[in-house]
C-alpha cells in the first residue's frame, strides 16, 4: 500500500490554500496517496468560480496585498490554483467536503464543484483517513 | 518503448515535479521520460521521487543552468 498524506484545509486564505495544494501535489508526485479535507473557510474555495477569489491571511490591505502577491507569483511563474486543482485530480488526489460545515454555513451541494469532490463526509471519515496516513496537517 | 520529453524550463515549484509524475503515470512500463528544467530544487527532488516510487533513474545532466533527468518506468 502507498504511503498517504491527509490535509485539513480549514483556511480559505489564498496563501494557505496554495500551501495545501503545493504540499498535496508534492506528496502525489512522490508516489503517495493524498486526501484534502475541506472544512469551514476552506469550503469557500470549493464553491463554483471561487477557487482563487480569496484574501491573503496577512497583509491583505483591502485586496492590495493580494493583488501584489498575485502579480509577483505570475512573474515567478507560479502555477494557478486552477492548474493545481486539475493536476491534483489527475494524479488521483481526493477532495473531501465536510457536510456538517456545509449545513451550518448554508452551502448547498449544487453550489460546490461536484466535478472534483469525491466525497461529502464528516469527522469520522477524516479520522479514518488520518489513521491510515503517514503525514497529517491542519492548514 | 517510447521516449517522452517534458519541458519544464522556467517553471517553478512544484510544476517540474508534478509534470514528471504526470508523464510517468501516463507512460507504459519500459518507457523513458526525460524532464528538462531550470528550477534547481526540482533537480534534487525529481530523483527523490523516482527513488520513492521504485523507478529507475538513468541520467542527470546539467548544461548552462538547464538540467535534464532521464527516468525509466
């Protein structure tokens, strides 16, 4: 059985979601299985058309910081979150969505990217995935 | 046996590693994948991934800041 990484994506901030995808893609590329468990603010990024519509966790400055960081990232040739998500799914990564958070935040399945979500689930699924994992992170 | 070329010059982390993995997944057993790039950490990390997946590292070369890595699936 492959080694495995399970990441909780609690934050919806642009920089942290980038970290989650970069780590997830790195693990897939090293031959691991990977699950990203989206909950709370992270779920905002799974709404249709919302993947990169995110603020920075620090120095957002009403969007100015975000604009500057995105410009720097483009100049440095950093891949878009769209490409990262597409590659993540192509390499067999699993996207899990927390259904309890969906309920309390009033998020309907129709508003989420069902094309990339492999499962709607609760904490039990996360723990089961985490028990089988060699790496778990909370982002 | 096919030889598959992946050009990742001027791409940064994690693209060369990810593109190498994508090409290796698509390749058939025995195919050779050659990745070229300029991102220095990837030059070290692609061989780490090759080892972790139990594949065969054939060659690592670098000329003028452009490296190329050959892997057999």
